[in-house]
C-alpha cells in the first residue's frame, strides 16, 4: 500500500530527500518510507 502524508516533527532532525525512515509504535515497526520532499 502507498500513502502520501505531511508530517511535523516534535524535535528538529537533520534529513535530506531520499532518506529512508521507519514509523514505530510500542517497539514495533508499523510503517516505513522515503522522504520525497522537504517543506520549510
């Protein structure tokens, strides 16, 4: 499945377009993706 989403981070973090990331909840990976675009 695919989804597009806009996320606002709680704390600043260095990242670039193309960075792979994981979404974790309760110690379990529930999703993964790639940063497609950074909005300032």
